[in-house]
């Protein structure tokens, strides 16, 4: 397909012999920036509702964003209406970068975050649903800025391009290419032949979860503004809060349980919820990945609960609630906090980091390596041990009673290795910048897993403002790398990806 496209010479000379359809990429990126401009106006509307003067900064940001979008659309005029997989990867990678560049403008122009590295870090953390923050006085921010932080989570939760396909299917034949480039993973559960219709169904599930949690939080004592913002963050498994002390601010067991439950729900494959809406509940109940995720969550929670009862002298209910919330918040890659696990027994820190790296399920808004990949690796390892005893036997790896293709096993192994290698490189680079070993390990793998909470000086009780600017740029890159599951970003650094024929 790519070779055929490469040989098509556009009459106006837009393609020549390039493997990349540059004009079409510019055109689509321009339209996407128009959509971001509309999103920025929502933040302006919130500021106007609360009679705050910073609505004007959102309008300035909208004008700059739309201006840049107009330029890109102009550059993309007379584009050849074809998209290859290479074009799809380019669009996805540059969309997330451009959305972050222009999305940080309200922070920077308003003076809420006067540093470019800090403003970029904050918005990347928002769109990638990481939830790490450099802010040390969140309550001092305006309602508009607070809303934009959490709204950026909600936009990025299912994917920026995926969101656009759902609300405005402007890409036509390129929908499948763009979806595949952004939604990389082990499996793609196609619940409908048309990607645009599938996107609408999944966003319907997303909206139902968001509204349901909002109503429950209001019932539990939160105000409407806080409830909406926290529902945005929870459903997207993000972690931004409207309070510096996060969910601990309310000191409410009911609110903690509600958020913990919705963090778990948002960590499951959304296509399974679609099946439930059609009455096929067995798909959710019998799914191997769901069972693996829940077993992992409650096993780690049980170990930590016992440790908190024995070592920290918590009563049983408090120990279970604090353990469950913190385990779910990292296993789902959300990042809310209700307790400082730096004061827990040291062995629990390793359990926390294990949950951070593994993450949630494929097809969800959570980050990390994903439980599906872990299951495939574990079952393949078990088969390799059995093959040592029975060399001629055939031991297929099965998930949900279906045999996993050897190419998929190879891809899973490669992804996991790359994930750990990229994290190790980031770890070394941060240590070279003076970040302590444990701190560097925590923030690097938390960024790649889009979890938002780390260890030591950057644990749940602290912001990441103390990091060097260079470290913030590296971590911003790692957040994007983790959110797009490596390949869409790494391909941009492969020379052969750009070669002309």
C-alpha cells in the first residue's frame, strides 16, 4: 500500500515521490487545532460564569491556536486525499505535541504558570492523563484554569484524535488509519465496522461513567464544580485535583470509595461495557484481563492492608480503604492521593511501583504496560518451562480461550523490553541531572506509566516543581511516549521512516 502511494505523483507537486503526504498532514493538523480552539473557549466560558477576568487569556489562546490552524490548512490546500500508515503515525504524534504547545498557552499567558517548561509539563501531564503537577498552591488558581487542567484529562483520556473522529468525522477514509496509529496495543476490539460509529459508542460509555460519578460525588458532599473536575480526572484516569491535598481534602470515606470504584471501572476495557449495554454481561465477567486486573488489585491491597494494621496501627476499615485507594490510583494510573505511602513500610513501595508499571487493561484510559501484556508474558514463560520437560509438545498461549498468535507474543515481548529500556535511559539521564536514584526511578516510570505519583521527594505529598527544567522536558517526552505506547513517537526518530523513494 505504502509503495503504491509513494509512486503516485500529485499533479500539483504536493507529494512528488515522498512517502509522507505532507499537505494532507498539515490540513488535518490544522482542523484539529480548530477543535482545540473551541475547547479553549469552554475554559473561557467557565471563567465568565465565575466572573473571573482570566477569560480573556483563553480567548487570546484561542485566537493564536486558530491562527496556527488556519496557516496549516492553507499549507495543506490541494492535498491528495489519501493517508498511509506513515501519515497516520505522523498526524498522531504531531497532534499530541501541538495540542500540548497550544494547550499550555492559558497557563503561560495568564501568569498562572509563568515558566514555559513548567507550563508545558503541566499540560502534557494533563493530556496524557499522567496527573503529575508542578503546582504548589492549586487553590489559588481561577476556576477557568482549574477546569482546563481537568478538562485536558478528559479530552486525552480516550485519545485526542479518537475524540475528533467521534464528534466530527472529517477524516473519511483515514479514520481507520488514524485510529490504528493512536490506539496501538495488543488487541483492537472492533465493536462496529465503522470507526466513527465505534468512537461514538465508546464516548457514550465514557460520558455515562463521567455523569454517574459526578452525581455520586455531589451526593457525597462535593460541590458541582469540584465533582465535575474530579469526574473528568477519574474517568480519564488522570489525577488532577482542584485541591493541593487531592481527595484527602474532603476526608470522606464515601467519596474515597466512590472514586476508587470509578478508577477501577475506568481501568477496564471500554468495549466490554458496550457489550454489557447490549446485555452480554458474560464478556465482562469472563474476560481474562479483567480477572487478572482485579486479582492483582485486591492481592496487593490485601498485603498492604495487613502491613498498615501491623506497622502503622490503622484500624481494619481505614487500613483497607487507604490501601485500596492508593493501590487503585496507581494500578489505574490515575494519581489521586488520600494517604502518604512514604510513611508505609518500605516493601509496600515496591508493590506500588509494580502496580504503576503494569497499569490497567487494554482498551481503557489507563496507562502502563497493561495487564493483557503481562498475562501473555506470564503464560508464555510458563509454556517455555513446560517445553523444557516436553521438548516436542506444543503449548499455545491462550487468552479468553483463543490462541495468541506468535507474532503478537513477539510484539508484546518487544514492547515490554522497549518500555523498560526507555525508562532506564530516562532514569540515567535524570540521575545525571542530580536527581536522587529512588526519586529518579519513581518519576521516570510514573511518567511512562502515566501514573502521576512517585516515590521519595516526589511522592503523593509533594509536587514535582523541584525537578530541574531539563528533567521536566525529559519527563514530558516520556509521558507522551507512554501515552502513545512508544511506537508513534519512536518512529519519528527512525531515519528510514522519512526516506523518499
